[in-house]
C-alpha cells in the first residue's frame, strides 16, 4: 500500500491559545498538496507537528506503510519559512556542512538544484536577497532523500523569478514519487501545481478536496475559492 501520513484529531495549544483544533487529514506519495489559509491560522504549526518539531497536545501523526508504522522523522524533510540558514557562512560552506549532518543528503541532487535554482555558491548567506534565501531553503529540503517534503510558505514575499525557479524545482521532484506539502496564502500563479488542497482557518480544516474537482464544483479557480472562503 502507498506510504502515507495520517493526522488524527490533532489539537495543539499554547497555554490558552488553540493553534490546531481537531485537525484530521492525510497525505499520500506522488501528489502535491496545498495547505492554504491566511497568516496565523495554523499552517506552520501543522507542518511542525507533522515533522515532529512540535508535539501535539492531543491526537496523533503516523507515517504508515500498509499496516506498519514508520518513524516519520526518517522520511520527512522540512523547510521553514524563515531561519534555518547559517548567515555567516558562504553558500558552498553551508551546503558542505549540512550535507555531513543529514545521512540522506544527495550530492547529485544538490548539484542539480544549484543549477536549476541558480544558487550563487561563493556568496555569503547574509548578503543574499530574500528570494535567494528562499531558493536555498528549498534546495536544502529537496537535497535530502525523503518520502515527504514539507515546504512552509516557500513563495512568500519573493520575486517572480525566484517563484518561477522554485516552482520548476518542485515540479521536478514529483516525478520521483515523493509527496510535497506546501503551505501558502499566495495561490494565483502556483495553483496549477496542486493535486489536492486543504483550507485551514483558525486551526480547523474548513474545506478540502481534489483541486480539479473543486474547480468544477465551484466554477472558479482555487484562488477564487480561497478568496470566497476567507473574505
């Protein structure tokens, strides 16, 4: 059976604040998923819980291969929206450093992505633009061999050229049978990527479905559905 992530009735609370409220969803390999919602609605918390960075207050997250439960941390690669880079390093030194930390790192993938994303290897990271830092985070996530790639807001606040290059890199990795789970509140020019979408509002899944079926059902684009849902 296809490897999949199953999220069962997950709540995440920070004191009295409820970040996730009974979230249940699933992800299968070979598809690209969009998790959409305005800022502060629980998207980042959801990815961190799935990746094992945060523990749910209640509920469970399982990576299953048939009836066997796998250690999901070994099969998931996570890219944060911000941070995760060593600003005082040159890009090539950063990549050399992280390649020795992660046993699943592929130098072949790294080389392909350096070219595809047009990464300036000799530049210091603190001198990179926001768009190039976003490209570097995506490169670091996709250079690991994983079943599931979690990309948190990879298109947020970056230039059109960077969005285009990141979109192309993401499309390439679907061919290898992985799943990509991407959070965003910017949908328009990237909605063609997605096979299945979840809309999250105040920590709850308020709408979900196959992207093409939703377009037919609502008679508009995923972006149009998003606007109508969150206006």
